[in-house]
């Protein structure tokens, strides 16, 4: 599988998707001008992951902030991961948040209720 590496900016998250090394991460701030267009390659990559033969994925979210438009696309990412799980892959979401960021913790908890994928919450 091809790798995706997008360096984070003030408005877009860093995205690392590398099946060879087992790194799957979205981190930083997510408020791109066109969220659907920004996340499109990620969603396409995750669609390919489903049939890649990879056995397990620990997908890390280390978001500091995301806007409403990004929340819809984050849910789309989670749904693609749920599809991978349904196809027989072992999938786990690692949701990181600052120990004092209740909003980000609550956002992760809300997402965890919307998909059938195990979540682990970790603070930093």
C-alpha cells in the first residue's frame, strides 16, 4: 500500500498512514477550509486497507481541536475503520487527549458510541 504523510499546519492535522511500519495517526488541529476534500485521500486509503490483508490496526487520534465540518469526516474515518473490523481485521482506536481537556475526552466518548470499534482513552 502507498503511504500517506501530510505535515500538519495551523489548520490541518498531521496524517501518517503507513501499513509497512504500522503507523496510523491523525494529530493536531483539524479545521481545513474544505474538510471533505482534505480527508478524501484518507478515506480512499482506508477503503484499500480493508482488502490489504493486514491483520490488525491501532489507529491513533491525537487531536487538539477540530471544527464541526471535521467532526463529520472524523466519523467517516471511524466508519471506514469499522468496515475494516467487519471484514475481519482487528481494529482498535487509541484516543489521546490532554489530561485537562474534558471536551476532547467527551468528543472521543461520543464517537466511541457511534461505531462498533474498541476505543482506548489515553491522556498526555
